[in-house]
């Protein structure tokens, strides 16, 4: 079992999850095919040790256990797994400070992607 970063991270990319991952399995895409790999973070399922440390750190509530990903976000499980196929196009990001989203921003982001808030 592994954790999945869903599209709720897209263009938000807080990176708090990166700082707490004990095995550095959270990556950013550094390639040029942004249609295939949008601007978000990805968890390599082959490296994830299922510790769950990342989930509570995400202020956008974008991280789920693979078995708990909401149906509307299911494609994101395969997208995270696809990152394994192109390891040279991913790297652990250098973290930086980000403003925390408001509860209203989190709710609006969930609604944008089809989740009930």
C-alpha cells in the first residue's frame, strides 16, 4: 500500500509533505511534458513505506491512502505510479515557505475538482 498525492495539489504545491517524508519518496516533475505530468507533487509508490507522515502535513488535504482515494480523483493513483517509469524526470524538491491556505481556499479547491466540501 502507498499514499497518493491527488490533483488537489495541482498548482498549490505546498511542500510541507516533503519535509516529513522519512524516505524522500515525494517528487516534483522536472521534465517538459506538463500535459502528462501537471504542476503538483508525486509519491513514488515503489519507495513509499506507508508511514502516513505526509497526509496530515498537507494543508490542501490532497494526500490519500491509495485505497481511500475518492472516485473522482482515482486517475491520480495511476498518475503517481507513472512517475516510476521516468525516474530521470523527477527529483525531490528543495522546500520553501508557502502561505497556508484558508479553510475557504481549501473548500474552493475541492469543489473545483468535483469533491463535496
